C-alpha cells in the first residue's frame, strides 16, 4: 500500500509492503496516482517494458520510477498494471500504457523523482520506501 | 520523512537577517543567512528549510554565506529561495540541485494599452480563449514543432532563433534576462531522452505552480519607475510563469545520474545526495553547465512562444493587432538558474557561479546587463504571488550587490504543503471562491486549483516588504489577478 506525506513544495510518497516485488509495484502505482485518476487498459493500450540495473535498492527504486516517468512523458501515456520480475543485476518491469486522451481525469505533472529523503528499508517483517517527487 | 520543525540555531543579526552560525554543523564552510521579518521567520521555522540552508554551506568554494530569501521553503537538497555563489578559483562546484529540475523556470510580464474597464466585459471570453489556445496541464502538446536540427539551434541561440520565424522581436530580446541566451549552451550535451521529452513541449505551460494570469495594475508605489516600465494604474497586463518543461527536467535528472559517485571522487562530503555537485572545472561540471545553458535557452523560447500565443488571442478577442494593443514585453526573469557573474567579494572583483534556486536576479541601477531604457531605475524584478491576492513588480537595488550577489526573492513561497492544501479544500469550490474575489480561473483539474489556492501561499506583500526594506529591490507596482489559466 502507498500513502502520501507532507512536503512543503512537493509531494512525498511512502510505500509499505511485505515483499520487495510488491514494494516496487506499489511505488509505481502510487507515482501514477499523482498524475491521473486510476486507469484501466482499453483498445488503444499497449504493453511496455523496462529494465533497470543496480545493487543499491534506493537507487534501483529511483531508476525504476524515473524510467516509468520518462516513458509516460515521452509517449503521453498513463501507466498501470505494473509487474515486477527480479533479474540478474536488477529488475524488469512490465506495464500497460494508456494514452492520456483516454485516461480520464489528469491531475498534475510530476517533473522528476528526487534523491532527497530517498530510502528503502527492511524493517521487521515489512519493506518501507519513501521518495519525494518534484511537481 | 515527514514535515518536522527546524530546531537548530537562528540568531538575529539585523532587522531582516537571521544567521545559522557555521559552528552549527561541522562541515559548514560559511554561515547561513536568511532574510525574513519576525512574522515570516516563525513560518520558516516550521519545516526543514533552515536545515537545508545549513547543508548548502557544505559546498566547496562557497563564498560569503549560504543565503535564503524571505519566500524560503523546504525543497529537495537546496531550499527553495536559496542563493549560493561558488568560486571556481577556490575549487568551487556547480550543483544541479542548486538550479532545480525546472531549469530556467521564470516569469515574464507583458503590458497592454487596455484598461480594466475595456477588458472586464469580455473577461470570460478572453480567459476561455486563452485556455483553449495556450496548452496547459499534463500531456498537452504544443502547437509548435521543431525537428532535431531546429531544436539544436533553438537551444544554442535561445530567443534569437525565433526572430527568423516571426515569433520574437528585437525588443523582446532586449527585455529578456541575458537577452534570452546563455552563451555556454552546448546542445550536443543534451541527451536524446531530454530532446524526446521536450520536442513537443516548447510553447506549453505545464502544471503545478505554473500559470498565465491576466492582471491589473492595482497600486503604483514608484511612479517614475512605473512610467519607465510602461505601467500605470488600472492597466491590464499578462504574467506568464513556466520553465524548460520535460527537456529541462531530464537534463537535471541526467546530470544527477552522471554525478553519482562524483562527490566521493573529488573528496566532497555532502549531507544530502540531492546536493550532488562537481567542481566547475571538472569534465562532469562542464558537461552539466553546457546542458544546463541549453535547457535555459529552451525555457526562454518556451516563454516567448507562450507570449506569442497570448498576443494572438488578445488580437482575436479585441480585433486589433498585438502591436496596436501595445503588447510589449516588460521583462523576463529566470528564477531557477546558475549564472557566471562578476561580484565584489573580500574587496576584489571575482567571477563566481551564482546558483539561484527560486530566487531572482536584481541588478541595481547602472548595471551594464540591464536594458538601456531601464538602466536608470534598475533591473525589473517580477514576483508572482498567488492567484487570489497579488503579484509585484520591483526593481533591483544596490543592496542586492552588497548583500546577496545581486539577488532577491522569487515569489510568495508556500505556507502549506500540497497535501494539506487539498485537505483544506475539502467540500469547497476554489474556482467559485476566486470568482467572488473577481478572478476568472480555468484549470485542467480541480486538484490543481486546490493545491494552488491562495491560502497555500504566504502573503506576497509580507515577502516583498522584507526585500524592499532590506534594500535588495524596490517596490514599483502591485498587480492584481483577474483571469487565471492553470494546468
């Protein structure tokens, strides 16, 4: 699950999950909840795939979210139905890209993911991630 | 990481100056100095912005102090409203975080010969037409298309590139900071990804705090200066706030990725990864500067094209050409940028990199970089407030060169987080509340309006009063919004 937290100029996104796959999936879902109302794939939707590499989980999360954001901005799509697969040296992601004109209510532009306050931790039985996005 | 109040030291060292001593944190190379009134400093303590002022003081080569203007608020890495100058001769660094993702985000003001009474009867139609014509919000592409070669020229030449297409004039260039072109631009250093993101966005407003406002000159504080700027009571103007769009965001993102591990390579200790930096005279530093300048030039073209579309809409609605309507550019300022400038430090002239992250250049009368027709009054400074109350026009003063590397504030500064503003708007219609104040607003989403509601901002009058009384810039005219376009 994800929630938003206060940051004066921008928006904080906090994600909690029992496993890492779900953590990354929820983080991407949370990111796109800032850009548009929830979307579902339609006739013009298409699958998209990314791969990000790295060892540090916080930087991996940064790259994961930045990559989806880049695709969304470049192609003017809203992404949903994220899938996560760990591969050697990183992770592979799949999602459905819905054209913005078919996405319903668009909320705000996210300019970028920031490094400020970025963290991914395994605390007890849960994974927790925090990231502040520039809007 | 939630919002916590600042608990470190803040010593009053002047009527409007508060100091965070260098001794606060080991690693600070200079003091932090925040310009604020007693009222504003109480608000400023409420979040981590002062801590960020202290963190910026860690940057190698920083001169005088890590400075913050009265509209300071918590950002990422650098505070918003932060100013820092670094000297390359002392190992000074360049930090993309000190410029921000929206490289050369800035403001321009366009005057008209129209009075409030001429515009008000058609205001609704005018705002609707502006909203239809000027792309605002998520995913709205622009009307202008540039192929790869043209984009390269646009990034290298800045506003001048648009003159040949009839979209800019020599007068527009003369009244744009740096003549709308940073000379160090190297488009080859802008990634293909940045170009892909920006290609369709030149001439688009974006969302967040970006806006296009129809304003009325509400109060004139300095009649001779106002006359020089072509401003008079009751006159209608247009203020435009936008930046370098996806191209600039990607340039910053690319640079921060390029700088991963670089501070360690050069033995630089930083308290926040978002402060990542490189010596100006390093390959990494030079790469960022070349790309940053190119993105800055893109931003000036973006605001120029937003103005061109605005002029067209006014011409259609009022049935006269924009030149007949007197729609000249008053001035255009950058408020997220790093500039290589000459300043007097320690008794001698030194060329330093002034990072302005949510701060505006405010050169005093006589400065050679001010357009000839304004040189006697000082550089125009444009301070947007909020969409319900006011914005301001000021001019730079000698105090800015003596105290803040020729810099003043850039806006009202947020008083409320976006999430808190949304909570506070529950059950309310912000557009109707604005209408009751005499403001016609159009926006892509009600959330956008709610996050940007007037109460989310400090009172810009309080912020401007500080920079006016501290001698950084002088009040010329107060502008009141009557029409607002938001993303």
